C-alpha cells in the first residue's frame, strides 16, 4: 500500500466518507465525545503496522 498511490487515495476517500457519516450521525445528535473517540480509534488503526 505504501507504494500504491491509487490504493492509498481510494482508502483516503473512504476514510473521508466514514468521517462525514460519523459527523452527521454523532455530532448532529450532541455526541461530540463519541465522535472524537471514534476518530481517534480510526487514526490509531490507520497508523498501526
């Protein structure tokens, strides 16, 4: 994946779609902490090797 720019871009786009979905579902319902927690977890998973 490190050398595959197309795959990396696709994964980034999917991540952005997930982030937008979470924003709509959580932030619009007053669940800011849950939103931050999930974003942090996703970030840790992405960085894990």
